[in-house]
């Protein structure tokens, strides 16, 4: 019995020794983008992967100008709920953790910064970078400053960052952040960071970090997620909506072309997916639909270009109002707006000019166009004129001879009156 107990003790000691000497593993997540639903899913998935695969820690290599508050809050929740320590490393040199990025950084168990990096500037602004209305701004400032202040305090950092970054838009470089107890560590590389924080006990989760000599697995967004991220770019969304509306208008003008309608339908469906995940203003979207209606009605209503001009103005205003205030990250480029609207106006102007030109031409179809034309008698009272066979009678009552050349003098119903051509 004693021998069996001794064997168990030896096995336990061996297992403990192996666990102690096992090389730690760290998951390094590249995050160089704005904060949106696509990047949120990417980061949250990687944090969950770190838990499922029992990594020692997950490091988010952060470089972001900010983004959507809802997406940021989901990432913060995932950081706080993670059983695996989450380290945010603002890197590489020149990187920033601004606006929503400051919240993601402050929610980390360890906040590290590379040289020549910055953090802060979290004042809420409108979609085009403009100030919010006073009442809305005050509510947003109070909420966000309290949130950032609480994250800093709970992780043992300077809580003043909440007031200064959100209320006053303050920004700190890596040296200032370390001196003012906003960041925990300053490191020139990921390897240096992992060596420096080894043995650190996290304040909120109470986990002792084992990161020295860790095996680092780097991950970045998949090609598919990069495509999705591109599709929710505000400028791309605006172009897709424009192509969709124009394609459908052209198809309605010329039923059966197929290609414009197909491309337009696909573009609209993709843009509707983007509208679903982005903070889109319905006022902006309705203005763009109204613009399409104005432009589509131009060929059918005599407005002398007024409808086209109104449609171009609506396209510009719709693009400006297309996205709700979101921290200045989501806005459509003004040159793009003017370019699309101008192209539509010029294109419709050319179409209207063509329509006017066609309307001024004499009618080129009908029986009267046959008068004066020459043809050949084919027999049995038939005459071949302008590529068509007509029934005919002679103007002078003389019989028509096969092969004889005749000239059309008149049209009686569907029968020609012809006379022989003198040679």
C-alpha cells in the first residue's frame, strides 16, 4: 500500500514538473483597423479561441482610430469575461489607440505601448467629425467618461483618463502614459513585452502571467473578413447603392437588357447587408431613393433638366446624411459624392439631349415613307419596294409587267399606286 502511495506521489510530482516546464503559448491578434461589426467578430472570435485552446495569454496588437461604440462595447465585454489574460499592446511604432480604441486598451489586463505611440482622444463627435448637439453630447460624454474611468480604476490605472480623454479629448504618448499611470508597460517589441510582464499578477482576474519564452502564434483577419470589412466602407456602400439604383432605372427604361438589372440588384442586396450592420440614417437612404425616382422620371416628364438637377442634389445630401453620428469614422467622401452626382447629371443631360433630338426628327416609319420610292414588279400584282412586297395597281390602268421598274405615286390603305419608270 505504501508503495502504491509513493508511486502516486511521484506521478503527481512528475506531472507538476512537466506543467511547470511546459513552454507557454501566446496568441497574438493583429488589429490594425477601425472598430466595426466585422473587426468586432474577428477579435471576439480570437479571444474565445485563446480560451478554447488554453493559451497562456492573448495579445491584441492594436492600432485603430476608433469606430462604433456598440462594437467597442462588445469587445470590452469579451476582454472582461475572458478567463485567459488579455494584453493590449499599442503597436507598432506610430500606432494609436484613439476613441473606441482607448476603451479596448483600458479593458485589458495589461496595457502596453510601443515607442512613438499614442492613446486617448475619445470625445464623441458626429459622423463627419462635427460636434454633437449639446444635449446628445452631454449624455454621451457622461456615459463614456464613466465607463472609461471605471475600466481604468478596476485595472489599477489612473481613473482621470476617463474625464480627460472623453470630456476634453486629451491624448498621451507612450512616455506620458507610463508616467501618469495610464499604461502599465512600455516595450519596443512583442518579445520584450512578454519577457517584461512575465510573473505579473493581473489585478482584476488575479492570474499570474507566464509569458517568458512563450511560443507566439500570430493571426490576422482572413481574406473573407477583409472583403466584408471593405464592403462596409462608407464610400463603397454609397457606390453600391448608386450602382444598384442606376442599374434598376436603366433596366426599367430598356426592359430585356438584363445586365444593368442584374448588376443593380446584386449591388443593392450587398449594400442592404452593409446597411444592416452600420449605423445608417434612413433619412439619407430615402433621399437617395428620391434621387433615383427624380432621375428615372426625367425621360418621361418635360422638366428641362430640373428633375435631373434635383436628383443630383438629393444624391449629395443623401450621401452626407447616410450614416448616423459614429465618432467621425463613418462618413462618405465629399469628392466622391460630388463626382457621382455630377456624373449622373451629365449622363442624364446627354440622354435628354438625345431624346429631344430624336423627337425633332421627321417620322421615319409608316406607309407615307414609301411614296416616291422605286421598286420592281414581281408579278401577280405584287411590287418589291424597300425590301418589302406590296400589293399594287397601276396609276394609268395599264397592266404591270414582271421585272418592270415602277415608282410609287400614292398609298391606298395597304395597296400602292405605281407608275412605270421611263428609261
